[in-house]
């Protein structure tokens, strides 16, 4: 567990994360903010960024990372809504690189996805991004080449609005969460391909079995174990990569680095929470303080007060906290979803203070209910009995076929290779059904492409939206946890039209082989999703896997709906828990070729990726 690290780790992580040492942004003035002890803040309309290698030491071992302008995370970029910005990105690496502006509306050739919008930035090359800023809020940027995002090529992005914001605050901090491994990402992936639960240190033991027999009896315990075994799954498989190799960072510092933001009692502090990790979900809280959520994915929402927030990979949330003077220090605590470690920092009235760091919560375990069947009544959602047509029929909501390991092909997507994605395939939408919101939770149909497919080892038969479900490990924990059902944009549906058609996509995988895809078709074999310019479509996602998937559509907004088809909140990344079915509307208002993928870096790399083409 990443709970402690050496004094050397503390000193080295300060150096590696130097761009965020003392990251405090005063509300007035909010522009052109630079001063000693504060981060590198680049503001205005002209920016120069250089991507290069850099030595770091987050865990007591020297390693080579990749950095933007010599820091991890990269510099905070601050733009103004309505301005035209120019960003010159230079590559000092020995391989191609890129920068994608996550969640930003811009021309397709400025989006930064090699093979889609441009060829990538060659070694010693330069690419000039130029576009007009059409939005405001909290966002981030990162490489879209190979595994560079895991190696440190990421940074925060703030866009100040034209109009006054509907909430007030005196102080403003970015809280950037990320994960770091001393292993090469390619080696991590190779281990996962050989043994998908390689980093799962919470696997159940003989002692657990004996304890379960004592609590539940022999029959129930054996029946439950046999059901999981026949599905080739483990209820403890919550994260592909854990604290066994990861060090979790907050603003570029390991837990003992204790990044600190200062405040004065009575001040309202805006915290811009960004999950810029490669593969980690974080559950964030500040013991002793309520979090008033005011924005999600850069878009203002009706304020809602909570104790804890789960941040899917690539999501951002803005919260207001109000220390009342009863404490001099508060811990910013972000534990990994599998509880194998945490990132942490401090809000304090002066440097050097810290508050108690909570112990991680007990490690949760998945239930059959989490996998797409069982009693959802606790969350106001009833699920029908599960069925299976496969050889493991009778074991709940999953259809588990017998797969031929040798037959599997992953498509070999390499974002850094400059490959021609035009030759790549996408999906056949002839199988996409029309969504009927009255039947949400009914028996789920599946595309024919999933049948007898070596890339698919499970199917959920009774998925539900789970919009009001706090999620695995957060239910009934004594804290109020933010859910998607709590989020309401401060504006009505910006389009207003009903979708003219519905596209349904299934998130598919094979846990044992660590293979990921849409509809059982890896990216290399899939046809593009084609949208007509100006049309309004509904996208329905069904998660047939036992893992969370944060789904990100480039270039276009995703307007999340409730189970009755009512607009809830505008986002750029939609979290899909195991066994869930969620829908959102998209207006195809940007011509070009856009990436559409799971934002778990290695899921994307192995095939959970599609091309969306918006055409005249």
C-alpha cells in the first residue's frame, strides 16, 4: 500500500512536481498570475510548450519520465473564453508525440490525435495549435501518443469565462490527481496480458474461504465461489493496476510530499479536481469539510453539497469549501477505488501543518448485483432475472462462452506510430436498436458480433442506469457521496431537439486475456461511426464487463439523460460502472474525424476505441 515513502521520496517528488508547489490562485486578479512559490502559470494567447524526458524519483528509485516544460504535471495553462490562442508544441523526445486538449471544442486538425487529426509531432519537430476558445471552466491536456500520458505528459487547463460566475470564492486551487509506476508501461501491459490480475493483491485466500464458511455456511460459500470461478472472474478485481506498482500523486507529489495550499479562516476556496491518471479511479474527500459541487467537466451545475466524490479517469469537478477557523489544517484525501493506496495533500493556514490522514476504507468486493443482476431495489432500480445462452447458463447476468485464446487479435493500435487510421475500421450500426426508456432494466439484447467471439467473455443481461448509485465501496459508508443523479446543469438542454436516431454500443472485454473492445470488435477491425453534420443522436452504452469504463467523445458534448430520457448534465466523459446502461445525446456540430474511446489508457490501446466521422 502506498501509504508511506522515504524522506528521499519527499525531496525528489518536490522537484518533479515543482510546477505545483504552493499552487494558490487568488480570485482577484485571476489573470497573468505568477509569483515566487506558485506554479508555472502560462496565461494569455501565445504559449510555448516543450516535451522532453526528465529524471524523477517518486518512490525512492530514479526513473526517466516525460515532462512538459520540465515539470509533472505540466504548466497550468490559463485562457480566456472568446480569445484566439496559439500553442507551439516542440518535441525533444526521440519518438513522436502529441497534445490533446481534453474536452475542448476546436477544429478536428487541432484536436491532437495522431492518425486522425494530424500526423503527430516528429522528433525535433514543432506543431502549432491555433483555435478560438468557445467555452470556460476546468479542463486538462495530455499526450495521445503511445503510453506518454502514463509517463507524465499531462497538465491542467483553466478557461476564465466572459460572464461572471454564479458562485463566489476568494481562493482558487487546482488539485491534479495522477498515477505513476516505476515500471515501463509496456512491461505493465505485458504482465496484464499474461495474468490479468497480476497487480491484484487483494485476491481471496483460503483464510477468507474459511471465514465465509463460518459466516454464510458451506453451501452458500461454495456456490458463490463456484459461480465466480466459472465466470473466470474475481470479486476483488476492482482495478487493473494497483498500489502494488502505482504511487498516487497529488499535484505531482507523492503522499509524503504533502502538497499544501494555504488559506485564511472564513475564505471560500475553489478546488478544481482533475483526475489526470492513466488507469486509476479516485474517491476524494476532505474530512471535516463539506464539498459544494459547482461544476462538472468544466460546465456549471446547480450547487450540491456532498462529503465525497468519485472521479472517473479524465473527469473534472469544481467544488467550493469553507474552512470556518475551527481547524488549522485539513487533509485532501483521494483513495484509489481498490483501496490499495492514496494521494493526499493539505489545506492549512501556514506551511508545515498537516491534519491526520485517514486510513483507507476496507477493500470492497464486487457482488453479482454489481455485475448486472440481483436486487437493485436499494437504488430504486429493479432488475429482471438474468439468463444466459452460453455454456455457463444459470450463472446470472453474464453470458460466458468458451473462448479460443489463440484466435484473439487485438488490432495493435499504436498512437505513437503515425499509423493511417483511415484504414482502420469501426462498427456496423445495423445492429443498433432504438432505445425505449420504458424498458430500461429489462432483458438486454446483444449485437451478433458478440456471439462466439474470443474478445468477449461476458454479457450483462439486465443492465440498469445506476445513476443514483454511489458505487462499489461507497454505499452506506456514512458519507454523502455524489452521484450522477445529483448533477443538474444550470442550463436547459442546449439543443432542445429529440434525437432522430439511436446508436447502441456495448463495452466488451475478456478479463482473462485482458482484451477490450466495443461490440466485441477491436478498433483495427471496426468501421467508423458516421454522423451527419447537424443531426442530434442518442448514444446508448451497455457495459458488458466487470470493470468501470470512462467513455470520452472528442470534439462534441455528451448530454447525459436520466432513465426517462430527461436531460441531466453536459459532460465530456461518461463513467460506465459494471453492468450499467446509460444514454446521452450528441449534436454533431463539428465536422471531421474524432476519437471515441475508453479513457483507461490500456483499454483504449487494446481496442476499446472507435472513430466518429461527422460528415456533410
